[in-house]
C-alpha cells in the first residue's frame, strides 16, 4: 500500500486532532497516556501511516515514527500478516490482533503482539489504535518450555519402565507407551481410571485382594510419602496376570504438604515371578523325591535288619 502524500497525512492528523478537540481537548492527555504506557501505542490511519505515537519501537524514536508507515518498521517475514490484520479491522470494524517481528537495536528481532482496535467516526473506520506489547521474553520462555517438555516426553517415552501420572483424586491423566505395554491397555482406556478401580483385580503376592486404599499411589496422595518396591499383581484385559514392582512419588507445590498429583513408575517382574515359581516347584519336587528316596532307603534297611536277625 503506497504511503499517503504529505497533504493527505496532514489531513488525517488534523481530522484526528479535531476528534480529540471535540472530546474536550484531550490531545495532551492522550499523548501523556501514550508516553507513559509500558507498551508502544500508535494511532495509525487505515493505510498504516503513524499519526500519533507513545513509547518508541526498537531503533526508532517516537518522533521519528510520525508520518512513516508502520510497515516500514516491521520485519519482511511478518509484514504481510500485520497488513492483513489492519485491513481486516478496517473492513469489519472489529478489533483483531497479530504477532509481528521488529528488528531490535542489537540486531536480534523482537517479537511484538499487536492489538488493533478501530476508531469510528460516522460509522466509518477513520483511524486505528495499535498497541504493541513486547513478548520476546515470553515467547523465548515458552519456546524453552516446549523444548524442555519435548525432551521430557522423549525420555519418558524411551523408558522401559511404565510411568503413570495421577491427579489428586487418583485418576490417571497420562501414561507412557511402556505402561500401555505392561498393563495391556491403551492410554485412552486408562484415562480417568483410578488405582482403586476394581477392574484392575489387583492382588498381593499371596493371592489375596489388594485393597484399593493401600495402592502405592493412593497412599502417597493421602500421606505425601513416597512408596518403594511394592509388589502387585494386576490382570490384563485378556486375563493374564502381570506382576509389577511399583514406586510412587508425590508432586508438591511450594510450601504445601498435600500432593496435587502423584507419579507412579513400575517395571514388569512377571518373568521373574515365573522363574521364582518354577524354582519353588522344582525345589518342592526335589524335596519330595529326596524324602521318598530316604523313606525307601530306610525301608530297605529295616528289611535287611529283619532278615539278619532271622538268620541268627
């Protein structure tokens, strides 16, 4: 969009001043507000010409901004997005917003969130109020948080241990792929299910039912204390028993002693339990065989002794 000629720019500025005068000569007050605001506030014409400005944009003084196009100060990669936003506000008469990049003093681009509102006269958009908030640090923090979360998800996904996150009520909010594999359930099937849900059919090592209130996650939520190496058997949907060793860790907010959530980790010890059971049965068979052999040997010894006495 081409810049206005000087007379047209002056005409737009004069029209704005007349509007302010009609409001009681508020131009001085408005300029004071513009200058004191923490954000950069601009009043622009529909074609983007800056008519009034408060705090300066990076590398440009507020006085230097006057009668320049706002698009001159926006980096090329976001210039069209800003232009489209202004045009939407002019067409619709409704506020809109966009993000734009503005080169900074140090050469690094600064990210601004521009909120644009129409100023109407006679039902027509004559000027626009553009409030530009520097969100560079916020976006950098958000990007760092996203990277941190991505690393966290990658680590959790790579673990062979099952990981389950439960909220303060004990309901499952998230889990990793290993938890799905070990328990034989999808994350969708587990979502919202509590440790106390009878569908787990949880048991102790002696085969007795595992009381839901004694599940490690529930104990941790109730007491705030971590639980370590708790052995539990749970039935997979197809009926097979999976044995797991469970650890639970509370999630606490600063200065609070009651957990707002709990993270439970567990690893599959089903094969170990099978090996232990096979070893136990083998030992029982060995003892039975040994005892039987001992009895047989004792019986033979008694028989020989009786025959020897008869000969004498």
